[in-house]
C-alpha cells in the first residue's frame, strides 16, 4: 500500500473508475499523442486549475495544452492514474508520469 494511503483516513482516496466525472481525465491521459488533444483537455479541465508534475506548475488550460502539445513527437509520455479524493466539486487526482526523451545527437 502506498504510504500516503496509510496516513489518510479510511475512505479519503478511491479508485478513479468509481468517479464518472473523471472520465475526461482518463481520456486525456490515455490519448496524449492524439491530434485532438486540445479538445480533450478543453472537455476535461476548467479554464483555471492547479496542475503540478515536478517540472511545471500550471494554472490555465491553454498552458496545459501548450505543454502537452510540446511533448508530442519529442518524447514518449505515459501517465498512470492512481486514485482520487473528491470533495464536492473539487477533486484531487493522484498520478505518476513517465517521460522518455531521445537525445538529439543519438538515434
């Protein structure tokens, strides 16, 4: 069990699939190389939000679109959705991201 789950009160975090409102997030993160990614992000994300992946902290939808579009064709990006805590209209989605870059001078 993940250490943060051991510290959280029972029922704080649940499976992503148990929350139908998060279907758009699953769609975004399973289609990161899709040409219609901006539309998918527009459907899943509010205009303003908080996104942090260690390298970037973003707060606007257009920033997130630009970030993920800049990765297309330059890296292999996979996201694993771990769990979610939902409080009314707010959701804290926990995930891991792996980005593999090719070195430009190596094939």
